[in-house]
C-alpha cells in the first residue's frame, strides 16, 4: 500500500530484540555522487607539483594542528576541531556501481545484494524497534543514486524514501507530500470530495478492508496537511540561516537534513551530484567546493549549537577518489578519472573525535602509505556508535546466514583511533 507517496511492505522481518542504545541516534550521510578528488578536498598535495595539484597549490591551515584542506574550503577550515579526516580509505575498485556498493555495504559483490548502511539503520532503529515518527526512518534528499538496491535482501520495507523535488526552489515539492501548485485548501477540498464519493465505504462502515483504507488515508493526510508536511516548508526558517547554508540544492538539503534529525529521523542521505569530473575538473570544483563549504560547515555549526552533534554522525564522501595525476590532454582538458586505490572521507559527531587525521596517502596521493581503512571498518564503527553490534546476525525472511557487517581480521573492524 502507499501512504503519502511512501510504499509500505506488508511483510515484516522477524528481527532480534532491539539493540542496546548507542551514543549516536542518527546519521546524516553526505554522498558526493560520482567520486570527489581527495587531492582537491581533504588531502591536498601542493608539493607534488602542478601535474597533481593543478591550480590548487595554496591549501588552508585549519583550527586543528597539522590539518590542511583545499583553499576553497575556508569555512570548513575554521571547524576542523569538529570533524576528523580518513585519508586512507581504499577498496581498489574503479567502477561507480561496484564501488558505491562496497562503500555503502562494506561487502564485496557476490550473488546476494546486501543492505546499505541506511537500510541497516532503518531495520534496527526504525519501525521494528519503536520508531513512531510520521516520516519514514530512511530518507534520501532528493534523488536515489540508482547504483544498487539500497534495501538489499531486507526488502522494500527498508528502502529509502526519496523526496524528489528541490529544496532550493521556492516550494520544496516532496513526492507524495507537497505537490507543486496545490495548496492546502485544494487538498482539503479534494479530501471532502473523496469522502462525498465514497458511498460504498459509508454503507459498510464495519468492513475491515475499508477500515484499513481509512487508516491509510488518515496517515497520508497527516503527512500532507499535518506537521510532517510543514516540516518541508523551509520558508519558515530565517532567511539569514538559509543564506548561510547557501540558496542552492545542496545547501538547502543540508538545512533540511538538520530539520529531519530534529524530528527524530534516524538516517538521512544527501545525494550531491556533479563530482564525476572526467573533463574540466577544476572549473567544476570552483563551483562545487564553495557550495560544499557553506552547506557542510553550517550544518556542523548548527548541529553543535543545537546540541545535536554529539548524537548525530555526519559522514561525507563518495564511492572513490579521482586519479591523482591530472589528465591535461584532450579530450579530458584537465580532468581526473576514477580512483579506488586511495581516497578520503570526513566523519564527525555521534562519538567520533574531532580534529584528527587517520591514515595517510603517499606524496602524490596515489597509494595508501599508513593505516589502510576499508569501508567495512568505517561502517562497523558507525554501527557500534549507534548501538548496533556489527557482528550480530542480520535477520531476513530468506533465512540467509549473515551478520550486520562482514567478519574482519582481529584488531581491525573498529576505528578505535577516532572514537
């Protein structure tokens, strides 16, 4: 059935008892879709020369000792004490679909499609374990990636709700909740017309099927006309705050993510497009990096000011990095290719320390030089901070023997340096 545009599966998993509570209550995943360059974001290499750093040869020092980041990220440079950088992420895969799958599930691809981190949180922190929010427990702003089925073998109940629309527009048209050009008055009139035409329902008020439909309708209109619908109205925010985030799709998505965390939604993904920069890479970075700087820095600051950072994990990165050596020749004209050998991610909040760097790349950013970090280790650490045991059985209707995260070598599996 569909409630307010959200598909709800009839079947439920026979999940194990609720996990112990963790320090973190929510995750905001900022997915830089396409793979951002580590050298041009969080691991600058000006000493490597122009063929590696391009025009970005003046990295900024930050308010955390020894940490430098790209020169177009001045606001984030002032908040490095709030986040940590992992400069030795690695999986070695250069394909978008496979790399995205590995990075978000911690698994190498095989005959099964495992659930993403968002679906796992939806399982253990969602409806099966006491979540009573009007909004789904796993929300994507604004479009799903389409790289793989994020719910995996868990099923449609754990699939993310993608809002669609654009929060940077005057009216954020959320799929199934806020319709462009349809006012609340029109929605009320439509509902009254629907009730007026429902002669069969009125003739059989005790019919259980009709009662179920009435319940679904009530929930749908609660989302459209109630507090859930109002939550997506960013015009209720002060314009000064909106301007700080940036009046663009990414900036307003960050603002929307903060509002969703305040409402208790446990997992939010922001899919930020435009990072697959095979051609004219540096021109694109001059547009993308200031947007990332404003949106992410303001989100960090607001979460901290509102007392939410301690209970909210902020995770920023993509499926891989980009080739350290610039492709100056035609047809790339200063582009960078896919690069899964070594890349960077940013983590903050929810129990992660700030002002730290874990791992290191070599002098050109081509290989991991210290402390390789595989996606399963990062995801397993986030699970632990959320109170989800990464080694526990992953319940499913298919009877598959699986754990939340794959088994790892002894001594690995938790980024103890950052928690």
